[in-house]
C-alpha cells in the first residue's frame, strides 16, 4: 500500500511484508520519530539506546506498544538483537555541546558502534542505513554542497571528534558494501529541527526558540551572516525511508535547500513566537562553517523527495513542544 507523510510527494511504496527493524539511537530526536513512523507502517521495532544523550520521554508513549521493544545498552559492545530485516544506525551524540563533552564516546560509536551494527546486518542479510552528516563537508569551499565534494574538514580541531567519526563511519559503510555485500545506504543529514529536539541541544533553532519563549536575548555567534539550511523532522524522516528503500549505496544529501542567514532565522523565530527579545552577539566558535546548504538534486532524482515544510511552518509546528519545555523550566 503506498504511503507518504506528504500528499504532495509521490507515494512511497511500503514493503510488501512487515519487517522486524533495529533502530539504534532510538530515544534520540530522530530515532524516536523514525520509530513512530515505522510502527505506524505496521513494522516491529527493536530500539537500542544507552541514554547518554537520548531521552526516555521521547519513547514514553510507546510503553504499551506490543510491537516495540526497548533495550538500554551501548552499541560499542557487540550485541545480537536476533534476526532483523533492516538496521537504522542513528546512534551518536549530534549536538556540539554533547559531542564536545563526549568526545571519546562519539569517536567510539562512529567506529566500533557502527561496525557492530554492520555485523548485525551482515549476519542476518539485513539492509542498513547509516545517519551521516553535513559536517562531513566541514567549512565547505563549494556551495551548495554536492555529494561528490570531499569536504574541507579540520581533522584535529574541537569538532573533529564528530566530523571524523562520521567520515570514518562512511568509509566503514562502503567497505561492508563492497567487501561483504551488505545492502547499505548513506544519509548525509543537514540541520533538522522539530518536536523532541532537546531544549539545551545547543543548535540554532532550539537555542533561539527557548530564548525567545523565555524572553531572553537571542544569542547570535559571529555577525549572523553565516548560513544554515533547516529541515523539519517529518520531511527528514520521509527522506530517510525513501533512501532505505532505494538502490543507491553512495551518500545522498537529505536537507532543506532553502538557505537562511542566522539573523534571518532569528527574525523568523521572533515572528512566530511573538517574542520581543533582542539579539546579542558573541564570538564565533572555532571551525564554525560559514555556509551550509545541500544540493539535493540526487535526492530529487533518485528518491522523488524534497522538503515540503517551510521554516516558519516548521517553527509553528514546534512551538507547543518548546513552550512546554520552557514552562517546565527545562
């Protein structure tokens, strides 16, 4: 039966039979949304998370769901979830404050943890999708960023624990595909936001929304002229599923090609929240990219996918969640 989160996109063909799926990082922002979507399609999901950055509250609504099993464990240690048809590897700290705090853990989950999930896929003949990142492009010298661009990354800077973990993970994915015949998929994910993004995540949308709702000044790093591209979570999950059911094994950019300066993002947040907050400016963090925008020609062509939700629409969809967090003093 064709399914799509967006009526404006071509229908996504559901797998003819339901699957048993492993999702690592299941208690995280993206992992919990992906879990919901898979369960909504009738699949059974085994969710794994060590809760170092994931939040059990993201999965609390599934406590009585018989097709969902949660396992708290570190995927850096080998484990066997039993036979699975597909593996979605989303386990990793993803926000700058978290991967800077957990630098060694970030490197381990991108290397040993990713290899353990690939071994599971190889053992059971399962498909495998790895959540990579636009950080593989570093502070890019090519704009917008295409998948054939090799990047401009500082391998020893403070962000390298995340950047190089993800770049190494991509090499592992391709090695298992070439050497072991694993049906792998590589999603290079650009800035994504929405409900369940941690209020102290440290990324621009969550920072701005929480500061605006608290009546605090919005913190802009640098002069605010640097750009980002913001993808609403429902659009991103749709892209991930389409990629997982494709025959493409090389990296595919998944993100919104609409490019905004940080100042423009701040203005959108103030407009949507009705906040009277002002802006305050602080020094730019080391290796912070000046421009970030995906070329999604490949995703459009191969997957029939492109984001449908505008920045202001997505911010409005996120407001209730962030308002509840601000009210609770998060």
